[in-house]
């Protein structure tokens, strides 16, 4: 039974020259634009945590699955992505080239699915493949493809496109089994990244445009009752994942609460125009764009431009339905990250355009051009885009190059100075790190992350009084700052002030801390007072928070000290087991040994 009023025969008429799996071969030459990524390494920006230092990698199977589905991964809920990262670590270890090759494979698959989806929207095979190739090589895609921590973008888009393609089949046939495929694909998309929460809105948008584009003539609109019943479960799934993501972001204090309504609105409107500019002029792309305060005049102007463009798209919905669909695809898919609810300190990000850029390309696909014009014009465009993408890919070859590129092309980028300081601290180059911290503080005085980094530099140089002064300033600005409390306790303990260290350890943020190092420090302080039970509790908490060989050995030592030799031996064996996982070189490397 057809739920929507059009027969399958109407919607499944033969297309000449359909996009086929073999057409994916036409997309492969475009990967020359990304060829530089094969010499790229890892960058110290989320990648170590996600790829090979993730605590979930070292857990037993059931605990690992629980960690994927219930753990807060840097403010995100994406169990499918975490599974993907685990499999990569198990296969490739710490060899970056294979991670990059896999990301490129996912990117090409997404391009092919996009071409297939465009044919469902009545684009010709040639136009669909050209549009998909433009999407494939656009410089705005570089961040999502070469930044390995953004695997979630690739996976969520892959499953979202599969869901849209299956929705078209369901729309044609009303087959409940196909509807189940849509639900499954969308669940996997949400489990990869929450940005696809706008998927139900895309379904409504496509149903609004479908009667206009189905086969060159307007058809009957679907039954809104049946359409609503079919789309309602997707809204419920989106709301559930939105709530989980919100709570996780709140837990890591990533949500910036604002009292003004107009500020976020003006910022969102300006961001839309910025993305449009970058689509047509993709230069000076960086990893972090510092947030600025939008002016009223600029914000209102951007709002009016967007309002006028939206009105024009609505007027063109019959003569140019892809303009209507593409424009509101672009507007709608950016809503979760456009800044109305501000998460993080960035003004905008290239990676957020991975899906929205499809809408702009749909609009261009509606242009009625002759085949020679398409061949010559798109050839030139693809050549320029490929060159820019190749250059942008080289920017990501290592951490230092990435951050210095951002500093050259932005102003007052305090966050990049902090990232660079953290990078130098790990080299270690304390002098260079201190210079970067001072630059960050000159832009944002009192910025707690910069103050904390500076305190760590002082403590590494045994300049304890200066480090203590910085920590006191952080705690004055934010009395519940967990990392500052830990450092304050550590500094006091290092200088022999055990009572002072105990006071910090007993603070509420310390007692509820999820940092295992906080509990290790607590255990050592308890040991200094001869409190065996308190020390045992501290080491047990550390083990419960992270399954690391070091914590199991510390707990074993404490158990030996109080005569629980059998339990201590169990933790010794557990430490050896975890150590083997920590030193796992990857299956490919292990087979070569």
C-alpha cells in the first residue's frame, strides 16, 4: 500500500544513464587534491585522545561497549564513531597513513552517495557526478577529511545519505521493511555525530519539494497524516540525542550561557554569510576562528540579506525546486552549530559545512547549462578547487604547521596561542610555551586555561610560589575549577605542606572528581598521614575511573602493604594485561614482527 498518494510506477520511471557503483571510479582522480595527506602525521588536537590514548581501548569487551554507549567522550555521545576509532587502533596502531587512507575512502563513498541522491532529485548523471566531484574536492572539506578526530563527520554523513536514499525508496513503495532500513541508518548516523539531528526536517523539506521535481510536473502532495506518522519517530530520536549531547556538553562546561537574545541571532546571521563567502572564495581557512562580538548594523544587514534570499528561494520553488531545497538544506543543517546555542569559543568552523555545502551545490545543479559549458566551466572550477585543497591539506601535516598557519591568517587568536603553548609544553620547550601563554593572556586577561598552563610551566621549572599565585588567581575567578584544585594540592604536597594539600583534596570538586590523577594524589597524601584505608580508597577510585596499568600497580602496592597479597597479585596480573594493550602496535605492525 502506498502511503503518500503517488504510485511506485510514477516515481520509479526509468532514468537514462543512472549513477552506478562503477561511476565511483570517476571520482577517484579527484583524490589527487588530497594526495598530500598521505605524508601527514597526527596533530595534537583531539587526535591522541580519540585514536590511541582513549581509555576505552584498554577495557574488557563488555566494559568497552558500556563505555562507548554511556561515556562522555569530550562532551560528545558518538558510540559508532568510538567503535570505528577502536578498530583503527587495533588494526593500525600509531601509523597515521592508514588512518588517512580510511578517511579518504569514507569521503569518496559519501561523494558517490551524494551523486546517487542527486539523481533521485532528477539531476542527470553528468550533473550529479560533477556536483559530487565539486563537493569532494572543495577546500572546506579538508578539515573533515584530514583531521582524524573528525571521523564522526564522515560516518554520520555516510549513514545520513543512506537513510535519505532509503527514504526515497520507502516514499515510492511504502514498504515497511525499507522504512526499517531508514530508521536503522538514521540511528547509526546519530550514533556517529549528533549534528544530523536535523534529518527529520530534511525529510519534510524533500517532501515539500518532491511534487515539484518528481518527473518534471507537479504531483499530488502527500497525506500529512501519513507523513507525520512516518517522520515522528525520527523527531523523537533527534530529541533524545539532542538532550544527551546537551547534558554531556554541560558536563564538560562547553556551553556558553548568554543573557542576550540579539547577540547570538546577529552572530548566527553573520556566520551564514561567512560560510557563503567561504564557499565561493575558499581561502585563508584555519582550524580555529576566534569569536568576535557582532555589531547591530552588520547583524541586521546579514539578517535582511538572509531573509531576502529565503524569500527568493520560496518564489523560485516551482521553476527552480532545487534552489528551494538547496537553500533551506543549507540553512537548516547549520542550525545545530550556527551559534544560537553557543558551544565552544569558535566563531564558526570549516567542518560544520560538510553536509550544508551539499545544499549550495544543489542550487548550482539547477542551472540550465549546455554540456560544453559544463565541461569547460566545471573543469576550470575543479582545477582551482583541487589546487586550493592540495595546499590546505599540507597545512595539516603536523601540529606546529597547523597552528602557525592559523596565527598568520587570523588576529587575536588567543585559543591558538594556548594550543601552541600546550604543544610546546609537550615537546618540551618551556620558553616557547611561556611566550605563547603570555600572548594569549595579553589578548584575554584572566583566561583560566592560559593561567593554568602558565602555572604548569612554573611548576615544571620548580618556581612553586609563582605557580601557587597563578592557581590562587584561577580559584578566585572559578572556585570550583577542578584542574586548578588538583594543581594547588600537588604544589602544596610537593613542598611538604600536607595539611594544606589535604584541604584542597577535601574540597567538593575534588571529592566528585573524575580525574584519576586527583585520586592518586589523594591516596599519596593519605599515605603520608599513615591512613592506609584512605590511600586504598584513592587508588581504587583511580582504577575505577581509568583501566591503566599504572593505577593497577599502585593499587597492588597498597594492597601488599596491608597484607592482602592475593588481591594484590590479581591487580598485578591485570596491570600486565592492560600493559599489553597499551603497547599494542596494531595488527599490521604485529604481523610484520
